C-alpha cells in the first residue's frame, strides 16, 4: 500500500459521534502515522519499546505532566495510568478507600452508577444518598433530595451520564468526605477544581485517547487507607510508588494520551475545549428545540449533558428513528443510535468532534425533518 492510497483513504473520514471509543483529533492520528515506524530517531515504534527504556519513561512522565498542567493537579495528588477501564475502578476504589463501618454514599444517576452499586453489593457497606431512577434518570438529584451519611468513607458520583444524557454542572458539597468521581466521559472537556475531589478516574477512550488505559488522579493520603494485604496490582500505592511502571503498562495508549493532551494545549487548553464544546452542544440543542417537537430531548434543561445529547425523533417512532440512523450513516454521520437499553438517538460531542461535524448533523436533521415532518 502506498503513502498516496493511505492519504486518499484519510480524505474519506466520516463524522464520528460514537459514544466511546470516540473520535480522535486528526492531527493526533497524523502524528501517530508519522512516528509509527521510528519514534524520534529511536529506530522503533513506541509499540516495540521497552517500558523500562529512557524513551518510554520520558513519554510516560510527559503525559503525566501535561495532564497535571492542564487540570491544575497539585503535588499532593498522584496521577497514575492503569488498566481495567473505568469499570475496574468500581472495585478498586472501595477496596482501597473504605473505612471499617463507614458506608460508601452513592448518587445514583444512571447505568454507570448502577454498575458501581452492583460491585458495592458484593459485601461493601453502602448507602444510596439520592436517586432519580423513578424519573428514568431524566434529571440529576436536587440538593434538597441528597441525604448523605454522617460518616461516609467517600461519596461516589458519575459526573456525566453517557446513556441518559445528564451532566453535573454544580458538584454536591460533601464537606470533609472525599468525593470520588467517575469522569470517564467528560474529563478535560471543561475546567475543574481538582482539589474538590479525593479521587478522579476516567477511561481514556472518550476525551483523552484510545481504549486500554485508565487515568486515576488520587489524593496521596487516601491511597494510604488501603490494607497492605490487598492484591499488589489492586493497590493504588503500588502504581504511585512505581510511577505506573510496576508491570508493563499499555504503552501505546499512554503515548497517544500524551499526544491528545498536546493537541488540547494547542487548541487553547481546557478553556479552549470548554468554548468549543459549548458551541457544539448549543447548536445541537437549538436544532432540537427549534424543530417544533419533531425532535425532543427527554432531559430536564438544567441537567443536560454537553457531551452526550440524547433525543427522540417523531415522538419516539422506532421505524423513523431507524431510518434516521441509516440515512445519517449514509451521509457519513456515524454513531447516532442511542444506547440499546434506552433506544432513541444519542450524539456524543467529545473534545475531538469537530464543530463542522455538528454543523453537518444539524443540516441533516433539518433536511430529514423537511422530508418527513
């Protein structure tokens, strides 16, 4: 295959609205292609490098430092790269952070907190501090509905619910109790105050890179809560002490995370992402709201996600929604069907999704309505 055929194929890229793994920035993909056979004169691909080599150690340390700089993470927090996805953290967080007799408080807002609760049910004391399940998770709990335990080990929250299309814009106040956040789908999409969290975890495959690596940001003192008899790989302190190199890490994925963070820097940092994501979400929600009911979003206005926009077509007519997805895909607008558990449509607007993709989708939606409405 010649370089020309590769370039010609690149020109046919679709608009990718997949919920995760999601779109990666084109400049990052081009850089990977450029460096694939010979990283910085090393004569080998990052995929082939020893994780103990000075080359990979510089890649690993560089990715950590870029994340610290972008999110404003201070030295009393550790940043580690682990495996097992966000789902592994549903087990790892309680194993390391639970204190005897003190429950884990959960703010139950959808499918991903349900999975976290499923792991807690395997013998860990926990308490549902609030839930909007009765309303099909179409909104987030209000402050007066949240009932925290007086002595919780920590509070678990999912900052953005990909399936239900909700996102916390104001965090609940947990006082001295650490807040543990599953930020898999909105990390680095808007500014955060890292100090408000005891632990943040995020699978990289939505806003930060490819699948295979999970970012964990943890206050160092909390990592010391863990029993030293826990399995070595399941202790945060192991990965902190060894700078994520206790065993072979997902080297290529960590390298790509570093490139994505560099791209975020070049686009104006987290403020640049916020501006970009605000504009994309506004355009899509405006298209839904101005459709006279042909498109409808079931989520309460104040709880709506900027990352995952869910909507129904023609009052939730299955046949019309299937047609919408098929015609969208034919128009190179890929990944619009909603999660199989809820149906409807879902459009993911992660950092790398270009504003032009959302403009193309909005045009398609107006045209689809014109021919059906």
